């Protein structure tokens, strides 16, 4: 296990921890028996002792935990015939104030920006819109992320849990630090990028310059022979919105196979969660596969509970959330972490067991971290 100590390892292979400390000492590493040891040190030690050491990541460990309950996370149940098309989930990213929230407001005919403190987005918002492409109604799920430099983790998570990134760049400001950061998150997550060049209504707008700047970062516009779609928009003048939605749908159709099994216990990700004074823990979840229903027993990270109510992006109560639909979930007994996975399980008991296991694991990991710091401090004291 990642973060294991020599005592843990000694127990596994049935030797005295002190002997392992000695072996490592002879290899030139000073490690005490209880502190957690780096993966590569464990591997070196294993090689010395003729053991093959496989370090299990927290993700693998969690997969094993779920498998012990006969749950496979991250896979659609059944075969090809059980898969149905699902809407693309799109993360909207970009530098602070480049107009991400305003753009989503324009697309949805709402005014979220007006309600934000200082006009700065501080949490992830999730919305679903419908558009018509080639005479067909198509839904798109949008996740709004903050552009402020402090919210790197939120952007990284957003990129990771969705299918496409819309990179918003203000045409008057051009490419800025968080523009680059955002596009790197999207590249790391291997999601296709659609560029929305915003604020083209402004006198000082220079959309051509933006195209040139982004070309240097490997996003070459289609009109220059590349494969990235650039769409000029203005959130305030409401221009280019349909074109942007169409570009998203075309990108989804061209490069992604967006299908999911709607007829299985729901799985997905908690994109945001907080404690509401009146309603208790509230988690915004994005369903990746399956259908989430009120009454379902769920685990989200180390939180668990039963879905008491679900609220869609219009503030309406719903009883079902199919794949790609974001909903607020009420009924959890504690607040999950943003980015935690969620899944529906057989009953409340199983939900609690999984949540408890995860929680004690988290506590152990935290303890390992603090003890390690302590031992280091002690070392320096001497
Ligand atoms: P963060 O979430 O804090 O990163 O900002 P944001 O990217 O969501 O920007 P937001 O939508 O809050 O817009 C920032 C400011 O730019 C607001 O004052 C908007 O009214 C203005 N703005 C957004 N889009 C346009 C546009 O197309 N044209 C003009 N002229 N102003 C715009
Ligand atoms: Mg915003």
C-alpha cells in the first residue's frame, strides 16, 4: 500500500521490522520502522530481499474494496446492446473574468454572474442545456469552473470528470496564465478542446491574435489547417452561441463514443459539496452511468446515505437522473469531498460499510503523514 511503513511490510513477509531497518541502513537509507516509506525505497528493499513489491495506489486499493462488495466501479454493466447515447459533459475553463459564467448565463438565459461575490466564481456550477443540431434536439451538460488562480484543483477535477473542455479566451485580453493552465489540464485529461473566443463585441477585441497565440500552444484552428474548432462569441451581445453549441456537439460526435448504460445502479462523481444550514449536506453529482433515483442508497467518498431528494439545475425536484445529468443530492449523512466518486449500492448497510472503510483508511493515511512529519521534526531536534 502506498505510504506503508517497514513495520507494515515486516508483518506482510513475517520478519522482524528491525532487520528491515538494518537492511535499508546497509543500503544507505536511514528509515525508522514506523514512518511511511517512499514507493521506490520499498521496491529497492524488495529487490534486496528477493521479493517483488507491488505498491498499491489509493485508487487500486479502493477498487479492491469495492470488488470485495462485488461492485465494479467505472464500467458499464452488460454489453453493447445495453448502451444508449448520452449527452456530452463539458467543462468551461479559462482565465479569470474572461466571461465563462456570463457565457453560460447567455446560453441558459439566466444571470448567475449577478449573484456572485465580486463577480468571481468560487464553486463549480453544473447545468444542462438543449440545442438543435441538424434538426435533432441535443442536450449538453456544462460545468462552470472558476478562473481565479487559487482554484487550480477545481479546474483539474473539472477537466478530469468531463468529456470536452470549452476554453474561454477574452479577445481583448488574449491568452493569460490560467488560459494556459486550463489547456494543460484538458490535455492531461485527454479531452478535446473547443475554443470560445469571447468578448468580440469589444472595440479592442483581436480574435485573430488569440488564434495565433493558441497555435503556439498546439491548438491550431481548423481554418489554419489544424483540428481545433474556434468559435467567436460575445456573451453580452449573445452572438455565436448557437455556433458554439454546434461545435461542441460536432466535436463530441466526431471524436467521442458517448454512450452509457442507463439501466444500472448509478455511478459518477461528486463535483461539489457543502453543508447547507437548512438542508444538511448537499452534493452536486454528475451521473456517468446508470440512473440515480430518490430512495437509492449511495456512497460518495466516505459519505453515505439515502437520496432523500434531488434538485435539477432549474431548482426543480426530480426523481430520476439519467447519465450526464447533474443534480443536487440531499440525504447524505456527511459532506463528501469534491471530486469523490459516488455510487449506488444495494442497501444502507453496504453504503455505511464502504463509507466507514474509506474513512478509516483516510484517517490512517493522515496519521501516517503526521507521524512522518513528527519523526522528521524529532530528527532535526537532536
Ligand atoms: P471567473 O469565474 O471569476 O473566472 O470569471 P468568468 O470567466 O466567469 O467571468 P464572468 O462571466 O464573471 O465575466 C467577467 C466580466 O466580463 C463581467 O463583467 C461580464 O459582464 C464581462 N463579460 C463577459 N462576457 C462578455 C462579453 O462577451 N463582452 C463584454 N463586453 N463583456 C463581457
Ligand atoms: Mg465565473
